């Protein structure tokens, strides 16, 4: 199995979720994931945000605000007989994942919550549709003001494993409070919640990167990453608090702190501009965790390789 650093588009085409996980593990903390919105106008009208993120060095692409029952990627028009997700993979040469939200209708609100479309919620029907569309992995997490809770994430992990089977790749966790009163700041994470995620079947646990959420320090992140690794899972540290739009010095600090904490995957969010991180920040983050060599190769490698 090749590490992601050495993979090209044709390698990704032959990977299932568990092979992708092995490839991530083999890369020893040098995997860059960029989240992009598909339901809003792209940064530049002539190209999708997914293509732009790939061009600036992302290894993995995570689609947010994508409705599985109304599968549209703004910036690209697809014929009715084409698979939009397959086309995104062809255009970018990257594995493509989907955010689905385990909304808890009993969640205690800390702010007024938004209504989440059925095609964005982590239900059995939406998960089956996501599998049909050809996503390479599923991420179970919450956008702001959605009422996603850790308890409901556990339920969604079990359901996702049932739908996607043992070969599927599941990422799960919270990168901010998602509008829930008792799951904010450092209370987002606990060893009991992490254990529950892993026992339920999650392959990769996502947590806020140091400095992105109040109370999440380098020491805190390192502690929880070590715990996740001790249970056999991987860790993805995230920027889900709009700091993807911060200056490059801040991005480098978050990157190096996440590296020291032991991250396997580095996530950068989608609202530096509305729908995508500042593209230069994707590249800056990538260079900080793995240097120009691997960043430029990823940026320049043809989708025809």
C-alpha cells in the first residue's frame, strides 16, 4: 500500500475506505484535507471550490452543505446521466468525502438552531444515497447551529457502519459546539465520548486543533490524540472556527501545534471565504506540515497519472 504522499489519481481510484485509511496511516502525519461548500457560489465562477482546493495542495476533499437528494456542486454542471461525485473525482484526482449531520432533536440549545435539510442529515436513507453516489468516506459532524451532539454521533456511526460495511471509512467528532449548550469549548471532548465513537466503529476521530476552540491547548490535544491512537484509531485535527481565513502566520502556528499533538490528518475549514479556505492558507498549511516538495508535487500532479 502506498502512502498518500506517493499516490496519484489512478491509485485513489483503486482504494476502498480501509485502504485509504492505511495510506493515511503510512503518511505519518502529512495528510491535508480541505473542506469546501458545494451549495454556495464558488470563489471563482469558472471553477468549483473542490477543484480550487485540490489545486492548492489538498490530498482529500470533504464536501459540506451537499444534499444527497439534490446533488449539486456549484461551479460545475452535470448531465442527468452522470454521477456528479464521480465527475468531481475525475476533475480533481482526489478522494471525496461527505459531511452528514447527526442532528439531535433533544439537544439543549445555546443559540437558535437552523433547520437542516433531510439530505444533509445522517439518516439511513441519506447514508444509502451517499453510498450510491460514490463517496469515498463519510464525516459525521455538525455545522454551527445544527444541534449535533456526541450521543447522536455515536448512533450515526453505528448506522454508517451498517450501510457502508467494514470497508467503509468513517470520520466522526465535533470541531465546535454546533449550538449545543453543554458541549462547548473544552467540553466538546472527553475520553468517554472518544471511547464511544471508536467502539461504535469510527476509524478517524476529529477534534479541534490547538488554538481553534477556547480551552483546546496543545497539551489537551496531545492528550486526546494519544488516547485515540491507543485505541487503534487515527486523529484528524480541525480548523472549524473560521480561522481558515486568518493570516498565514496563524495557520503555520496551528499547523505546527497540530503536528506536535500527533495529528494524522490536518483539516482546514470552508469559510475563509464563504465556501472555501483562503487558497493560499491551504498551501501554507501543507508546506508547514510536509514542506514544499510534497506540497508542490500534490499541486502539480496530473489527474491523468
